[in-house]
C-alpha cells in the first residue's frame, strides 16, 4: 500500500501530534480509572461492608473498569495509526487501498477505512 499522497508533510505532522496528545491524555485517564476501579481504594476511602455502600462501590468500579477498557482500545488504535505513519501507509484504506479522506482523518485520525468502505462495513454490504 502506498502512502496517502493527498496529505502534506505538515498535515501528517499535525495529525501525528494530535494522536500523540490524545495518547497521552488516554494514558492518564487509564491510570486514573484503574486506580478508581481498585477495590483497595474504595475500602481506604471510607466505604465499608454496608450493602448500600457495597452496591454503589461495585457499580462505580465496574463503570471505571469499562471506561478504562474503552480507553485501552482507543490507545491500541492510536498506536496502530502511529505504526502506519512510520511505515508510510497512513491514510490509506486498509480494505480498498484508496486514500482516506482528509476530513475523515482530521475527525478520526486513527481511521483505517475510507468513508465508502466504512459505510459498506456498517450496512453489511
């Protein structure tokens, strides 16, 4: 696959920085969410074995764990986009090989499909 020729070096550098910034933010969020999901933090924070507290704590831990898992999936997508940049095939649709639209990359810099392939993917056609 060839590099997306519609992206200038400046645009590519800007997208890389955006990915790196989002990556740093997500890493911080994962750390905070993992700490929030840690059972020991809840006990130290004054929650005891009261059923109401236990139910609230369980819900909060599950929510934090779910958000952490989502952030980890985004981190994996960002890391893959950075690898594609390094390999020179960033911005190329992994399905059809056509360039991914610049507006799509600006909105979702870790996109792997062009809009046509994404639409087909969502509609099952």
